[in-house]
């Protein structure tokens, strides 16, 4: 599964994406917990989810119980500033 | 009816001419041209950097423009938005709308510009003389 990062989040993590292989479906909440467990900058960024937005396959999500599959693309980013 | 995101400059008069010729039987052409402002809170902006989530920007633009189009009748539109490095005074977004009647064209122009200015998955970073900072979202 592809995890994308944008703007300030990308700068803080020093990367624009991670690719992970899921053994089974997990929820967005579980993924966030996994990211926090990586520690360091991940912990710093994902413990403060209130400052981040999340989109799965280009659709904003607010229900973090949504389950994710390997073919999904999930993105985390700060609120958009628009054009 | 197209949306483009591009790094290269937008040449307003040539796009307007092309679009007007393409839609020569429309009763009106409405336009909006957004430009990069030279100052933020009295601080001089050296340049602007725009980062965007391309796939989501196209997906959401398509979805939201279809929603606007479900309520009004227009003949054609062209929306070009730049990303990458932009300097003050440069054109940042162009919206051209062809319609039989001006009212529909103006409504589409206003609604599409409002959507792009607030909702598109873009993040802007302003670079000043001594520092740079991300532009704050209206939703923060």
C-alpha cells in the first residue's frame, strides 16, 4: 500500500511516501498507530493527527475505522491552502 | 471542458484568443485571472512554491466541477492552474468560460474559482528575503 505525505509533513519526515505490504486489512487508526510506533519524526507527526487530513484513494475520510487494502493509496497532509 | 495543472507560464491573451475562436458561437466568454501578490503582511515575497497532490487535485476538480455543471448551462470551460516556482506578478490561475448567456458563465466562473482557491489539494510556501513559511489554511 502506498502512503503519501505532503507539504510540512513531507518536510518533517524527509520523504514523500512509504510503501508497505499489508498481510491483512487494517484500519486507518491501526495504520496511524503503526506509524507512531516507528518513533522519531513519525511519532512527532502522527500523535498530532488533529493537524492532519487524510484521504484514501483521493477521497477525504473522517471515519478512521475505514479498512485499508494493499491496492489503496492513503495520503496524509496538513489542511490545504488552495490555489 | 478541461483542467490543466502546469509549471509553465500562462499567456493570458493567447489562451483567451484560442478559447474565443474555439467557442465562436457562444454568446459570452467570462474570465478570471489570478496573480501572485508581491507582499504578505508588508513583507516582500521573493517567490512562491506550490506543491500539490496531482491525482487528488484532478479527481476532486472533476467531481466538484461536475456538481457545479449540474445546475447551470455552459458551452465550454478551460481552467489552468500553475504549480512549482512562481514569482510576484505572474499568473497563477486562469478560468475561461464560454456560455450562451453571461449569467451562467459568470456563475460558473465564480463558483469554480472559489472552489479552486479554497479546496484544491495545493499547499503554498512563501519565500521572503530571510525566511520562508507555509501559507496557513483557512481551515486551521
